[in-house]
C-alpha cells in the first residue's frame, strides 16, 4: 500500500472512531483489517494511535489557528483531516509539511464540501509556519 492510500485509510479509521468513542482505535483497525481487507501497515498503526493519544493537543493547535472558529463549528471530516496532518507535521520527520498539507487538501476535496478546502489550507499553513518558526522545519 502506498503512503497516499495508507493516509486515506488512516483518515477513514480516525473518522469512524469519532462515531464509536467506546471502541479503541486499535480494535477499529483490527476489525477493518478482517472485515474490509485493510492491509497491515506501520504508518497507519502509528498515526491512528498517535492522533488518538494526542487528540487534545492537536485540537488545541487547530483551534488556535482557526481564527475565531470553535472546534464545534468545524466539520468532523475537516477536523479529522487536520488532526492527521498536524500530527504528521509534529511527529513524522520523514514527511515534509508541504506533503502533509497537500495530501490533506486532496482528502478534503474527496470527502468534504468545496468550501472547506480554503479553510483547511489556511489552518494547516499557519500550523506549518509556526512549526517552522519554532525550529521544527522540514
């Protein structure tokens, strides 16, 4: 499985987890592997666990850069995509921020409404600039 497909699968699993808060993300992944022939993938396993563990921190970062938008106003699709992208920017040195942003925008184009793309782009670019200013550049 290539990285783009793995990222999309991770997004789907994380989005699914929003509707099943009683289930552990690892359980959701194991079920998906058995029921939907989702492949075993180290990237997927790491990012779904990482996003789940870091959710409060990721959401605070997203809300900080959302310029007046409360988390509750952001669509669950866009929020999940941004959580994944921000996690990558802060925890995956092997993935340039620009790649995380571009891949997030592709997911938004596929899964969210047209207007969401500009908002997600603005938030993620602000996160990337702050990350770079703090010495965490690619």
